[in-house]
C-alpha cells in the first residue's frame, strides 16, 4: 500500500505500525480547484456541494449545514460564504473532459500539489 510506504518513509521509527482501516476513492475536483455549494434547478430544489478538492472532511460538515439551511429557506445567513452558488468553470464534453482531468492529475503529480 503506497500510503503505508510514505508513512514509513516520513516516520521511519513507526514503520512497523499497521493501519486498522484505510480509505481511498475518487476526489471531487472542479476545474479551478475551488468548491461550491448551493441550489439550482427550475424549482430551486436541487441542492449540491461539489469540488471539495481534498478539503472534504471539513467542507462536508459545513456544506451539510449550508444545504440544510438552503432547504429550509434560510439562505441569507450564508450570503457571506464565497462558495455559495458559485459556478465553477465549465468543463467541455468528452473527450476533452477526460483529457482535462488527466492533464490536471498529471500536473498535480508533477508539482506535488
């Protein structure tokens, strides 16, 4: 497992420590690497939180509260939030979308960011 190898590299004295649980999965990245939360649709009944870009643990909790308030009609208390109803840049349809995502992932790997 690559996470364990990296852990052992950074903390050699803890190389024998085993992980009881691990997680892996897709990362939700918007084109400008900025998250957004809000509501949309003809009847404003579609609620979303997207583009966490590695900030998911923190923003999932906050965006859950935002979405609950939006659903209850209390949008005004989140008006200060820069992520509210922000429209991320459009990602073109396939195959350009696939190329853009692969390019972004390759850039992230190269720069370590």
